[in-house]
């Protein structure tokens, strides 16, 4: 997997890169002893002048004491 990951990271062509990542995910699903059901994803949009924002483990865990603008 490490060699495949490095190849995907280095691939400049978006379609080829997507194909490499897809192949890795399929191989991981096929050979993994675990069943991946769900993975949470939190996206945060900030203005350019906001600095120090750090997201915690979940959406309501934000370290506001580190934020400045």
C-alpha cells in the first residue's frame, strides 16, 4: 500500500490519480479484516483573516481560545 500511495500522491493527472486511489480502496476493502461502515467528515469554511482555528474530534469540539483575526 505504501508504494501505491506514493504513486497516487505523485500522479499529476486527476483521472489517473482517482483510478489509483480507487484501486487502493478496493484492495483494502477486499483484503481487510475489518468492515468499514462509515467515516465522519467535517468540513469547515473560514475567512482568510481567521487564524489558529483547530477542529477537535467532533463538530462541537473547537478550541476557540486559539482563534484570532
